[in-house]
C-alpha cells in the first residue's frame, strides 16, 4: 500500500492490523519495522500496546536486516 506522506503510516498500520484480524481471525503478534520516526512514534506504540503487538525494530542504517522487504520495494519501483 502506498502512502502520500510519511505521516499516513500510523493509520495504514492500524488499517492493516484490522484487515489481518478480519481475514484470519487473529490479530498481529509482531510488527517488524525499521527505526523510522514515522513508524515508531507515540501513536503507533500506544496502538501496539493496546492490541498486544510487539514492535521489533532493525538496527539503524542496516537495510540488509530487512532483505525481503528491500527486494520487494526495489521490484515495485522497477515496475512503476
């Protein structure tokens, strides 16, 4: 899902969590993100605490820890 601004990220996370819960009948257990401030902020932390979701972050400046997502993003950008 694409966002127009980085500020849309918390709302997208909430929508994705709701879709997962609706589709599979179970909520998210873990949310793995990089250390971007748009992804790890008070709003997202509060939401995850309420839903019982553990936030896992990768080490700063290490895209190799997020290899699958990085390859997927590169594929999407090449298609666009």
